[in-house]
C-alpha cells in the first residue's frame, strides 16, 4: 500500500494548482490548499466533494493566504498538523508573471516577482522540512517554469524561476540523508485560462515551436506531481523535469528579427 500524501498545496485556486490538488485528493491525499483567492479555493474543495460524493477519498481544506506574507508558512504548517497530525508532502505551485524588460523594470516589480516565485516557496519549505527530517520522510515538489532557461522579455520571472531551481538542488543535497526528496517541475506552454487569454497569433507561434505539436495540459503536469510526491520517486532528488513537449530541445522563441537597413527581406 502506498503511503498516503498529507500536506500542503499552494496556488491551489489556479489552473495548474487546482488540477494538482484535485488529482492528489482523488488519489487519497489529505491536503491544506492555499491561495489568495478564497472563492477559488472553496470551488476546488466543493468540486472534489462532488466528484467523490458518498466516499471519504481524500480531503481538501482551504486556507486563504498571501504567498508574500511571512506568517503564512507557520499558519499553513499549524493547520496541517492540527487537521492531519503530520506533513509528508509540499507542492509549491504559487506563482506570478508580470514582467518587463530589464531596462525598464522597477525594483518593486522585481522584488514582487522574487517574493512570490522564490521567497514564498522557500519560506514554506523551511517550515515543513524540520517535520519531514524528524520523521525521516518527505517530498517537496516546486513548480518552476521552462522560463528558467530564458524567455524573451521575461528577465525578472526567468531569474526568479531559475533561482528556485538552484535552491531546489541545494535543499536536495542537505536533506537527502533524511529520506526527503526535493524536485522541480518546469512546465512549458500549458493550456490554462491564462494562456488562452493570449493573442491568438502568439498562441499559434508558441504551439508551432513545440515538437509534439500541442499545448500541454494540466493533467500532464499533475501526473508528474503525483509521481514525484509519491513513495516510488525516492531515488529522484534535486532534479528539474521539463514538461514542455520538447520545446526545451528545439530552441527558444526570440524577438522578431528586423533586417538591417538596405538588406533585402
């Protein structure tokens, strides 16, 4: 029998985060789910309840919170311990993308990108790791992004997600002797409400650059989280798995090229 997942999923009202929470709960996980969007969290919890009406499979408990709030990590850990008695999994799915070119990026924007995409996840990891270390078992899975390889016009977001990859590798080294694995998933272009809001010509251009010829789905990401959060992934740690349809091996999108003056088009 597989060890039941008990812990925390952040960013759980978003397109990817909600799918992860619902998948893990359907597999029996008992989770504190958190996000700024209280209504979104409640909808996710209600959806799980309606999908599993009449059964006691899994449990989702919403706890509203801001990833930039330094008190949130202890609040989430306390909520999980009070509700379930232990924590053996953390899925960091909170994230925020609102970027600018480095020439015009304000310090406030860069700081917020770091706070949400890096500092918040690491603060929460720091709060759960003592409990995982004491029980000599745990799984931390953080959602980075293919952007850590570099995206045109996305220096702040790429920097934050790249730092998350580096921090993951460092934590993995420190906690491997205690049965705790720490890994990243770096999604590429995933079909979510946010990606569907992009201009159609941009979507077409991005999908045209993906070798498998389609956008990823939230289930593609959720399946990876389910594996890395489970017992059978114990020999994998410090890794960043790109779920990008092969785009990471086919080259990145760059700025449209403007021919030099006098050159033929």
